[in-house]
């Protein structure tokens, strides 16, 4: 990030604090449920409606707040409230991302609304919409076994419809998370922001947004920068940040692509890679640090749809060299409206020539005279990165994120000096198997959980 004006990131965008306070009040009201809003909750919801005054959402949000206070909230009112909450976070996202683009000098294309194809709303969405409505009325403190058992039927129905897989996975994972926290009413502190985020996303996904028109197809060379591994008790997703060099020339693009798989909570650490064995080209490219040649893949803004039969391995490509030479000139895409949230900001950057130091007990790097904390808690157990390697780093590839009111750097790869030898470590190094002898020995001792579960599942299917 040489020449980057990081000091600009210390400035808080105008209105950001006020917007977050309004959303926090809304989230507190959701903890107790919209079916029994007290004086404090009514005041918070009134402030929430006031924040939307002068916008196209003003009238429906005001009507929804009145309905909540009167005790007659409908699914339509719930949709208006979820949409308004997402709109406030979207405004915060835009302010923060604009600030970051200015600091990095990164060009970003404007959002272009896609054409919409008319489509029927699957009947399975009705059950999902009703469940999210019941959750809002009940509140987190009112969630019980009966409500979570009702989610099972909804999950089964949505899983049966391919275009609703996103709805089903969200609902399945969220219901499992809530069940693990029962009884929620006795919790010392409810993760109100996180659960309200998931609730709002779930509500909006059940509104049956018609699919966009066919996405444009792109071909070219994909140069990996780093991989972000997202794990949950019920799912794993590997998200690759990369540079696309279009075939036939043209400006380079900063893109993301991802693959995912369902899992159970006993599959953790390096074992999650085995769940993605159906994507051998991607796993090999990560483990061997190679480029990929892609042909006619759909590009949704900055998200590249993955299709294994349209990808082949290319020559070795050092991610640090890619970040050093190609990343500065690559253009980024605008964020899709539904994905506009401060927590979703994840911009690849390269930091070189600055040692990692302790800052108030946390690892941090100094750039342009400003210290940026490292998000060590985001390091995946499925890769070799650890605090010791970060402490010895001379170069870092990572994602700039906004979290807990400040910018942080999530490491994806490091170049470090270990025993007077320069080594690189990347999150995807173990994609084709663990390369650390100690970790490999421990894995061999505990056994292959994925193989065991697949064998047991095979037995059940043969009965």
C-alpha cells in the first residue's frame, strides 16, 4: 500500500455513527420481539422511522412502525422494516467503501441495474416468509424448540427447489445457531446485530425477487490473490479473491469466486477441504499457487460464477507478484444492492516493508504513519497461517475490513523470514492436503472424519 493515504481512514464518514445508533435501537427492539414492544422499543422504532424520512421508504416504514406499536404487524410490514434496515446499512457501506477507494486510489465501476425476467414466486417461499415473520413477532428471547422445529419443514421445502437453495442454507444454518443457544432468554448478551443481519437477509430473500437476465460471460486468465475460508457448523465456503485478465485484452478486473459445501459440526480444520473435492482445479491452483484459464464464466458484477468444466490450470503465479504488479491498476465492481453492508467490505491489499508490532496487545502493521490492527481471529484453522508467522512477516496480503468501528486487515498470506529463510504461507496451502508434518500427524491420529461420515451415509442409502 505504498503511497496510499491511510490516514483518511481515520476520519468517520458524516452520519455514520447516527445511522448505526438508529439500527442498534431497532435491533434491541427485535430482541424482545415486535409482538410486545415496550416504551423503550417504541421510541427506538420511532427514531428508526425518522431516519428514513424524506426517502422512498418513509411511508411504508412509518406504517410498519405504527402497526408494530399497535400489535398488528403483517409480513408486508416486516418486509418494509427489513428493507429499511438494509438500506441504512447500505448507506453506511457506500460511505465507508467510498472512503476506502479514495485512500487506495482504487477505481470502481458504477452499479448497473440488470434487466429482470418475470418469474413465478415458488410456493415454498410462503412458509419461509411466515417463519421469519413469527421470529420477528416472538423476538430472540421468545425463540423455543417449537419455533425451531417449525423451521425444519420450511428448510425441507426450500431445499427441494434449486433456485431457493440460498434461502434454505441461510435458514438451516441460522436455525442451528439459535438452537445451540437455547434457552436464549437466559443468555448474558444476545448477538443482536448478527442475528438481526441474518433475519433481515432472510426476510428479503423470501420476497421472491425475480432472477436477473443472463449474466455477461467472460474468458481469460485468473490470477489468485488469496482465499478467505468461511466455516459454520452446517456449511463451508471458500471465496477466492483474484485478478481477471480478459482474453483479447481489456482492463484487468478485481473479482471473487466461491464454492461451498454442506457440513456437520464435527468436520473442522483442514478436513473441510475434503468436502470441496469436486473442484479439483480450484484446489490445485490454491495449493500449488497457479493461475487458471477460464472460459465463458458468468460475471455478476464482481462475482464470477464457478463451473469446473470451464476452468483449466495454467502456469504458476505468485500471488505477491500479482498484488505488486497487477492489483494497483485493476478496477473493482460495485456491490450488489442486497450485499451492501459494512461487514461485507473486503478489499484485497498488499502491505510490504513494514514489520508487525504489538499495539495494545494486538498485532498491527503501520502504513503511512497509521497503525492497522490485524484480524487474527479471522485466521482459518484450515490453513497454515498463525500469529507466529504474522509476527515474522515482512509482507502481507490481506483484506481490508471494517469491524467494531475501525478498519482491520485480515491476513490471507504472509512472506516471512523463518530461521533465516524467506517462506510464504497462504490460507489455501492445505487445499490438497496438509503440508505441515505436525498437523498431518495429528490428522492421521484422529482419522478422516469426512471419509467416515461418507461411509456411514452410504450404508444408510444401501439399506
